[in-house]
């Protein structure tokens, strides 16, 4: 069951400037607005995040509004989630030159990733909307980014040396963080043939390594991080053992 998200907003600052002149017309969507939203704090221990939205006046504007929408990452990307207190527009005082607001969200779910979307509005002295914009903050991850490593034998080939076989081992990092000094080991018939170290394997990257070893009689095992040195998001898919008859051959 999803925990209730608690909102704790704090108004930051409004800088006084000269009152702009009134204007009318259709509201413009600004591609590069004088507005921003930053991730001010992200705490996995407290399951909370704080976001700071800021905007400046534009020509003919008299008041500025902003509204926060919390987004959670799912299979289809970041999607809006309900959070009490985020429905209302935060409004500046008339005539200010800049408007800032700090929005804190609590009760975030462990293992999830969040960012804040802020909608901005500029109004003239008569209350007419003259411009609008939208920004998204950097993500707040409620987990530690880790690699996830897999290895498998993808091809075998006999060599010119009798009894010696070439084994191609495909190693991949399906996690969201890089793996450094990754050991990859090949064993044939329960005997270690060799261990090769890959200095860097980024998230989503893969590499094919070549080993030369004896001809298989029972099974071949490929293992990424065989000694469990690296911390991973999952330790259940590091090793693949294949019967000799099931090995792919060139």
C-alpha cells in the first residue's frame, strides 16, 4: 500500500521591484523562461525531498504564480502522483521582481525515483494571464545507484591446438551505475580456466571476452564478480552454468 505523501511548503523570498505596466492578449508559452526548479534536498533516511522553485518578472507582469506537481518514475517514464497540498497555486505579492518557493515532500517510497514539475504563470495588473512556462527538477532517487552484472558463454570454437577450445563470454551491466575492476571468470568442468578483469563497465554496457581452455566434458560456468566483491542491485544473476551439449558453437 502506498504511503501518504506529506507536504511541508515554506515561502522563501519575494524581491520588490517597480510595478510593471498593464498588458493584454493571449498567454504566451515561454521556451526559455526566467524560471527554474532545483532539487534542494534528497534524503533516503527521511524518505523526503525538497524542491526550490523560482521565477522572475517579465515585461508587463504584475504577479507571478507557480504550482508544484510530484512525478514518480514508472515503466512509462515519470508520471504525476497525488500528494496533498500540491493542488494549489503559490502566488507572489503584487509588484515583486522575483518569487521563490520551497516545497518539501515526505513519505516517499523506498526504491522509487521522484522529480518535481513546476508550472509558472505571469499575470498583468488587470489579472490577465500573459505568459506561462513549465520546468522539471533533477530526480531524487530513494535508493543507491548500483550496477547489476551478468555473464554467459555465447560461443565456442575449436582451435588449431588439439584439446584447446575458444570460449566467448558475454558480460553485461544491466544496472544504473558503473562497475569498476569487474572480475569475470570461466570454469570448465568445475576447474577455473582464467579470470579476466574489466576496468570499467558502464550502465547498459556489455563486452565479449575470449578465454582459451580445455574441451568441455560436463559443463561450463561463466561468472561475473565471482568472489562477490562488488555491491549490486541483484546478486542472483551473476553466474550461468551450461551443459556441454547446450553450448553454442561456431
